[in-house]
C-alpha cells in the first residue's frame, strides 16, 4: 500500500515476544491511520472492563499515511489506550520526529500488551525489533533516558518515547515524552510504567512510498505557499501558541484561580510578547514543517536560572499561570521543565495545583498537611518542589498526583464542587461560560475534557460566526469539528496546519499519498466513523449521557467581571445542546450510537 509501511509490530511483554503482522488494507481505508487506526486496534485487542494498569490493558502507537512524506506540517502520531485517569478510552497525539522515524523503520503501528517482569525498552531499527533490559534506565528522567539510549544504540538520530519517574510510580497524570513533545493527556505514562516499559527507541533508514510523486511535490508546494500567505499561520511562527494568552483573557474566558474568574490581571506578564522578550532563544519545528511554532526558552537569571525548556505552550502558561494566580513567566517555565523531566501532563498538573490552592485558601487543607507549604494563589515558589513531590508520590504530592478527581475524593469537605474535570480529565484553558460550544465539546469529547477534539473558539470568539453565549447551532458545529479533527489526527496533519489543510486538502493528500479516491464528503464520513467507534469504546466501559456533563461551578456560578460577567451557562442550556447533539449524531438520547448508525458507517463490517 502506498503511504503505509504495511506492517504492524506486536509486542507481548509478558512472554517477551515481538512479531509482525501485515496492516489490513480495509482497516487503513476505513480508519486512515494514527488515532483512527489506534481506536480500531484497541476495539479488537482490548476486552471491556479491563483495569487500565493491569497487564491486560493495551497500548497502541500509530502514525498516519501523511507522516514521513514531504507534505508540510504532517508529523503527528498517536497513542491510544484505556486511561488510568478516566478509566475509559483515551487518545493523545504529538508532533516532532518520532512518528516519521517509526515509518522509516518499517512500521505503521505498534501494539503493546502484557507486562514485563523487569524493566525493558523496545528497540526498533530498520524492521527489526527487540526487547532490551532497562534496569539501568529505571529512575532516570526522560531527558537522561533519551541521551542514554542514543549512547547505547550508538546513533544520535534515534528517536525516543520514554517515561520519567512519574510514569514509573504509576502517577495517573504521567505522560510520555518524545522529541520535547508530550503524549500528555490521560496518564499514558502510567500505562507504560505498569508494563515496566521505560522507553521505545526507533531508528529507520527507509522512506515512505507514495502513489503520485509529482502530485505530492505539487501539493506540498501549494500547501507551503498557503501557509506563507496565511496571517494566522504566520502568527504561530512568530508567537507560537502563547499568542492566545492576551486575546483569550480579553474575551473573558482565561480560567483564573481554578476557574473562579475568566480574566487574569497578570496576563501581560505571561504573554507571548513577554516570553519572546525574556526567554525565547530560537524557534523549533517538527518533521517537514515550515511553521516552526515551537519556542526554545532559557531562563538566564533569578531563582529559576538554568531552566531550559521547549515552551511553555499556551496551555502550560495558563495552567501554572492564570489558573494558579502566578504571573512569573520564569516560574512557569521552570514548572514546565520539571514536568517534562519527570514526565507529567502540565494541563492536569496545573489544574490540580490550582485546585489545591483554592482548598488551602478555603481552609480545607492545613499547612502541616501540605508538608509546610503555603499553597496560596500566586505563590510561585512552591511549584518546583510540589511538582517533584507529585511525580515521586511523596508526602502531600501523593494527594494530588492522580489528578483533581481523586484529589477531591481524598480532601472531601465539599471540594468536589470545584474540582474542574469531565469524566476525570481536567479542563484546558478555555472557560466554557464564555463559549458555550466549547462546553458541549468538553462534555462530549471522546476522552474527557478536551479542547483539541472540537476547538470552537475560532468561530465562536475570534471570528464571531456564532453567538458565543447561546446554544443555537452549537450541536452541529461541535459534531462537524469533532469529525474533522478525527480525520486530521488520523492522517497525521497538525491542528495548526488545519487552518489551511481542510477536508478538501485532506482528500487531495490521501489521493497523492495512497492513490485512493477520497472526496471532501468521504473524509468527513471517515471522521464520523472514527468518532462513533471511539464513543462505542467509551460506552462499553459505562459512559452515557449522565457522564456528558460539566463541573458544577461552570453550570451554577457566574463570573463577576469582564465580558462574561453575570452570564450563566446553566443546566437547561447544556441539556438542550446535548439533546440536539445526540440527534445530529443519530444517537439515542442516552448518548449511545444505535445499530443503524453503526451499520451506516460500516464499523462492524470493518472491525471483526
């Protein structure tokens, strides 16, 4: 098959076996690759009701057909598993170079099951795979692990996906780090840790064969030209994702002090401009990407001197900044570096710290319980040590390291009312009281609260195509965006590039890469198929309408200042949007896809 390596690597850690199987063309056609292919494999390999941290859980790594080609901004690979944080289906994706290297090494996907008796790393080099002892790597940070593996394999171009001490200790907000990028959400690092799999090291010298080389070159140049002509894309080159801090703040939906308000008085101090002036040393790019949205930052002076980190991204600036009432950009960068080293999701970590700060200020946590730390909003000095304690499950860190839902259960005393999560996954940096479509997107996201599955902010806030304080039209908007993003993640397109790579361009990509005849409508239908499969994976673990909800604070409390002042989203509006959403999806009113919908999408025929 053009565009695909044509092989899937299966790894059984319990029996210490690795073997190949051919990639089935019907699965590739039906689910594209990346996220979609991962969901398809998970539905085949994972039984309902499995404990996410048991050997029976399955972890799948997968890259899309565009990954490894010369198409611009198509580097993204996905990881799919059952999340220990949410206890349901979870997918996460990252850019960098790892996905392309996997395909150069001869594989489209890796399916990992079982658990090793002693720490291992998986080595994949030019179509050959083996499990190698990793006792000497256990305990190392992700950066140390990456450097060590390049020495062991004797190749500085080896690409490494690894876990840190947080994953080793089964911290439920632990991530997987690769190329300074994160498979961040849902605790996938803990899944690797439960399997005693420290890392996956990949090196390949092959290439991705495509159906139409000349057509690929022409399309690649056309897309590059479109990116150069797009003001939106060029803003990412200049500012990266931090550009959103001030605009989202001005719109009144930058969650502040654990979502108590939507405007942060210190936003200018953690802005893209401030970051560029004080820390950014160079721009960084993923494989074959002309955008270079990454920002390599260095702190040269002050208490956090010596901090070196790729970032912080918008979400991290918010989670350790506005959400914790902190306006020190150097402290946020240091917190980012700690999370990357130890392997923790910055969104979940910052959310949980902000929650703990509110609990402390309300008197629900005493100073002696917090290991003597003064956990007040704005106290940036506590961040590095508190995050270290979380990563190592030490002291008060053990209260917080499994996310805000578990922390609220331990603390109790009504703290559940301001624990900000959906299905156990902490919310990202957009307050849905200021963009109601975002609220519906959070409630119905396949993995819990997620902005990436349907980012309504563009059309609700920046372009104002919809009334952001209304339920009108939001159901179809969210459905369409969810379907499109499913295709984006499965082909391997970067979400930033999706500003110029829409469904028509994705159909062209599939044509020149695979030779298959896709249209705009068939791309949309494939995205719908993937999203319905993901919903079915969640449904079989008990998810239904009652779980498609928002935190109590966001439904019952209005903000006291800014453009969103006094506006309530409210239960009635959420229920209306859910009714209309399920109808638009063709699901029952309990949020379960019916047999007719599954047959229409051909899901059961494709997955046997």
